[in-house]
């Protein structure tokens, strides 16, 4: 409604300024105002005193128009409140200049940060961004993605739920550029932008080993999430590289097992924020006589207020805004014609030492 009010007011002002215009042109603008219609490129051409093709060139950023003429056309566009007809652009180019973003949940601050980074790129490149969430429901994700495709988005950025994503095969083959972020897709070939998960596991294990820990466990997400599987494999590789044995029970620990009076491990690497929080909660009841923690903790993904709790939480962090920007850049390059097989871009990770892992294991 606000667009209609703005356009109508602009056209009325334009009509008042054109009292000396030829009668036919004056009637054209007056009729547009009277009927509540939006100004067209014909209206812009009449006001600027140029051909319709000249207006088209200016609107579409094409060469061949002098700066003076461009200035007159832009002035007429501003005076009339003209907006380009995107439906006409769709018919002409097959593109809508719209993108879709699908998050598995808005409760995870990473997802909002990814959206922010993606939004930076779409604004720079002139795309309109649609957004939605799935509550980690695979069926809802499929319905939402296909609904966006039905509305002719040029591309999708998806934080996927666990499960198959082959419902997008035909859409990708039809030209819908698609990038998955934070987790890769399953059963479909597409670009992905991920944090360096193997680098995170190596950094965490090496950091704990440097403080004397040899019995290092892994706390993964239930339900077979890809990140847990990848991090678990990377944890095992990192332990082997450090020359440390792995008890069969250590890669499948639960938070409740960490609270035992004699914990089987002296340190733990957590696969997600939720698991880091679960570990800290479980271990809060098992501190030593002086309140010191008995199990060292390194989490994957930074936590809000991680530096304010006791002890402050050591994490292997990454930049989700950078992940969003990287996804947006990759997507727009694909839309610009970049070819080649699906790419996997990895955003670097950084170990942030704060206190929850920087102590030697307690004497047996």
C-alpha cells in the first residue's frame, strides 16, 4: 500500500508540472493518476523527451546513452516514482533477481548470522531475498524449497535438515543455483560452504594433548547428524596422529556419563553448542573440592557469554557471517555463468582458549 501512495503522489506532482505539455501527453499522465495506475516507461520517456528505447537502456544499465540524457531520464524516473516491471524482466530474461534462504531453525544464532552475511551479498548484487525456516522437519524443508522454486527464485541457500535432499535434483538441473551451508546435502550434488570440521577436531585434540590429556572423549549429537559423523571421524584421526589410544566407549559418550564420580576421560571435545552446554551442565555437579573442573572441555562453535561463565569456555570457533557471504558470492557467480562441478568451500576455524581446557588432568 505504501508503494501505491508514493507512486500516486509522485505522478500527481508530475502532472501539475506538465501543464505546458502537449494535450495528448497531458491526458496520458492525468489518466494514469485518475485510474490509480503506476507510471510506465512510456510516461518516463514522455517526461524526459526521449525515445522509449532510451529509457529501457537507462533502466537496464545498457551503454549508448549520453550522461546528459541519462540524467534527464533518471530525473523523470524519480519525479514519477517509476519502478521497473519485474514481471516483464522475467519474460525477457527468465530471471527474477530473487533468492531463497531456508534455515533449519531460527533458534541457532549461527543461522541468523549466516543470513546476515548472505543478505550483505544479495543487497550488493541487487537481489531480493526470501527467507523461511523448517523447525528441522525434512518434509517442511522440501515443501518450502519447492514452493520457492515454484515462485521462480533464481537460487537457494539452505541450512539442511538431516536426510535426503534429492527432491532438488530436477530443480538444480533446471537451473536453480543451490548452495548448502553449515552441513552438506545428501543424495544430491550441489555446492556447499562449511566450517573446517577436520581442522577443528585436530585443533581441539592437539590443544588438550598439549595440556597433558591422554584420555580424550568425544560428545556428538544424537540422530546421526553429518557434523557429528564428520567430527567423530576427524577426532579419531586426530587422536591417532597424536599417538593417543581411543577406548571404544570414548567416541560415543553422552553428557550423563561425564558426571560419573570417576569419569573415564579427563577431557572431551563437543560436536556442537548443545553438546557443549550439556557437558558443562553435567560437569557442574562433579567439581573437585575447591570447585575446579575435573574434565577439560573444548566445544565446537562459540557460545554467547562463553567468556563470562566459570570456567570460561574454550571453543574452536568459526565465522558464520563469513559462511553466509561466501555462500552468496558462490551463488551469484553460478548465476553469472560460472560452470564446473559442485564446490566445497571450507571456512577456517580458530581455537579460542578461555579456561575450560587449560589445565592438566587430575592425579589418579
